[in-house]
């Protein structure tokens, strides 16, 4: 019986059923407001008028940092998983790290 319960499809179905049941239970016992603002679909804005001003975030500098952390983490993964006994792998890892450092220097030189 325990072997059947540990099969991934059955475990998924059991977890899905428990999650849906918990979601229904929370939705039943949750507080539901019946004010006119909720009926019209307006959001509450702390007693002030709700303005439809969308924020315009600037993500122009985000790519450089995301790329930096991606390359840095992959370089750290390469350094920690290469075997020092295999000289070819060690040399290739060193070349990769050198290329990563050069790329990061070019990326962050501004």
C-alpha cells in the first residue's frame, strides 16, 4: 500500500485534492465584504479617490545586474564542480572563468 501511495501521479492527485479542499475551506470561512465599492469593482484607496495612474518602472539597469549574477553563479558552479585531478577539465574551467571575468569586466565598465 505504501508503494502505491508513493507513486508520483497518485501523490500529485492526492496533494492536488488536499490543496483544492483547503482552498475551498479558506474561501468559505474568509471575510467577504458586501460594500458598494466592492460591488462596483472599485479598489479601496484609504478613503481617497482611486486614480488610474500606472507606474512606469525603469528596468534599463536591471539586465546588467541579472546578467552579472547569472554569470557569477554559473562560474561559481563550474569552479566548485570541476575535478582538480583531471587536468583537461581544470584547464577548461580556468578558461571559462577567465572568459566570465572578462565578460563581467566589459559589462560593468560603465
